[in-house]
């Protein structure tokens, strides 16, 4: 989406060759959010940043939530502040303020992920860099723009879904929308008369 808008884009990955093959036209850099040294210079020359991390410790236990969803976000937020970036968009998750510990392995892992994501959000807010925090609900692979998008302040309990492509659209829009500055919203697909009406919705969202 950014490339289509004519933006010059830098991305980083632990698997640069795979990333380059999937998304050509991007300046790809090898880096790992768990390794602060590898992130040096990642924000140099940039003016905006999207942070979309997921520890996925279900697949790889070495990707600990505290090192990725919390520490990784905090490291990037600090680099964004040091580089005087104009705006940072963080893709977090709905439910981060309502996580409850549980006895089962899945419940324990999800509680760890959600609490780490909330700490990552707070680290971004404390950094002093202008931000938008997006909290998508359940993700699905519907085509972009098929449904409207609702922006809901805070972290209410909502059973809904949102297209991954629509999450990306909101993230890219929030990068340059002054009304999105220092806002936190749950985002979900919703039936609306105008599927792109959400683009003016940030103005109605209360600030921090």
C-alpha cells in the first residue's frame, strides 16, 4: 500500500530473502527486534514507522512475548523518538486490557502475549513520539474494502473480525492523518453504507 502511494519504504526481517521475494521494491534490512544492535540505524532517514510485531511463541518458544511484543516495541519506539519521527503506528490487539491468567497452556500463553502487548503500547506512549495504537479484533483473509471499518475507542469486549488487508489500510492512513495522533482504537469490519467512511472517523475518537 505504501509503495502504491509512492512512498520510499524500508522494512526489516530476520529472513530478508523471503521478504524481498514477497514484497519487492522495498529496502530490506536484516534485523531482529530481540537484538538491539541489529536495529541500529533502522529509523535513520525515515519520518514514519509502522510496528506490526507478533511473538508467535506458540510456534517458536524462543520468541518470548516480553522480548518481542514488549521489549521489541519499546526498542523501536525509542529509536523512532531519537530519529524525531513524525508518527508511529503500532498494530496491537483487542483485549489487551482484559487479559486473564488461566491454568491451561493456551490461556497462560495468551495472557503472556496480551500483557506484553499492553506493556509495548505503554512504552510507545511514554516515548513521546506521536503515535496511533490499533487494536484489531479477530483477523480473517477477506478482500480489502469488502466491508466498512469501525473505529471504537478504548478496549471494549467485541466479538468481531477484520480483514488483514483492512488493518493495513487503517495503519497506512493513520500514518498521515493528523486526527489519528495519540489515539488508541479497536478496529473491526462492520456493515456501513460507505465502506470508506472510516477515513474521517479518527476525528471523533477522544485522545489519551
